[in-house]
C-alpha cells in the first residue's frame, strides 16, 4: 500500500488559492465569497487531498447559497489545532440528516441540486486520514457551518 503523503501545508495559503479559483463563479452568482485569516496555519498531510477537501467544502457552500448570499472560509490556530470553518447562507442541514450527508451518494431529500453528494464523504475521509475531525452545525442565519479540526504542525 502507498504510504500516505506527509507534506507540510499552510491551510491559509491553500484556502486562498481555492477561493481565487472559485471567485469568478461566486461573482457570477452574486455570492460574497470571503476569507478570514490571521496568518499561516500549518498542518501535515497530503497537500493534494487537503486542497481537494477545501474545494469540496467551498463547492458545496456555493451550490447551496442563493444570489445575495455569502460564503466565508475562516482559518485559525489554537491549542495545537488548526481550525478551518466554512459557513454559508444556504438552507442548512436538518440535525437528523447530518450524519447521512457524510455517506457517499447521499443527497438531501427534496434537494433539486445536481451532484452526487460525494463532497462531504470525501471531506470526512481526507480529514480523518489526516488525524482530524469534521462537525456540522448551524450559522446564526440558519445556514450550514462545517468545522474541520486538524493537528497543527509543529512550528
């Protein structure tokens, strides 16, 4: 079996690249896409997969947000943990469905959205492979908040 890659990745830089890539789509759809960060947040993991994780989270958030909405990616480091939070102003996910959205091919009932629903399944796989955890919650406005925690690389 292939040894998992262990690159040193700055999640802040990775998020900035992902957001630059998604900016045209956000602008086109009238969604305010923003990054809140206070400097580098280094983690150890497979750089390609960690970027893919951020892409999936931002894709999801943009897909479920309507024109005039906002998607915010926030990065912080505290107590030896990297925290990556993605919040959107979409419809949110009912608490009883939250565990299911991590299953492959699961789509929220009544959702007319295109896509296989693989986004969050892949996110959880990547995060757990990197020794972290992912949780879903609500934003104040009723949208979805996805919080990823990963071990911080030693500085």
